[in-house]
C-alpha cells in the first residue's frame, strides 16, 4: 500500500514538473493581455470574471510611458523570485519562481498609454489552485508601484 502511495506521489510530482517547465503562449493580442484559462490559479485586470479580476493601476497624469516602464522594471526587480524575460515597448513579461518547490508563475504587465493604466496578469503554470498567491503578488506589486508613482 505504502509503495503505491509513493509511486502515485512521484508520478504527480513528475507531471507538475513537466507543466512547470513549459512556457505558455503569452503576449498581447489586439492590445490586450491573453484571456485567462479555466483554472482559478490566475488574476488579471483584463478579465470579466469577478473572482479573478484585479483593478488596473492608474498612471498619474504627469508620468509618461518611458517613466512608467522604468518604475515597473524597478518594482519587479525588487520582488523576490522575479526574472524579467521579455521587455518590449509597453509590455513586460517575467517569471516568478517559488523558493521551496520552484514552481513558475508568469506575470505580464501592459502599459496602456491611451487610458493611462497599467494592466496586470499573473498565472500559475501548474496546479489547479494557487492558494491566492497571484492575487497577493498583485497587491505587493501595485503597492510598490503606487509608492514609486507618488515619489515622482
């Protein structure tokens, strides 16, 4: 009996490990972050699902796009486990790695200059639930970014 439990746990770990290493298709589509998948392990400021919605971060009127991107980069660089992977004109993608099990979560940031908002999407690569980790990450990120904005 114990052998089967160990075997099943090992198989589950291998499945999660494979899912964790696979980079999902990300990026902007028609000026929007990708639609969230069906699992409740993600949040976005561009979703209709209230249970997974986080508000976009307003950009103060005095800040321009380059200044905003610089502040976003500084904010993400100060967050533990963050590695910036893609940095384009008004788009940034990074991967957060958890300290113990090394799970990967993908975070995307899009600066919409037209409406002066910063959009945020954070999704876990594997598992069904994220236990609120992505929403907590948004709260930390938005708090740090608000502080940086207020210093300008």
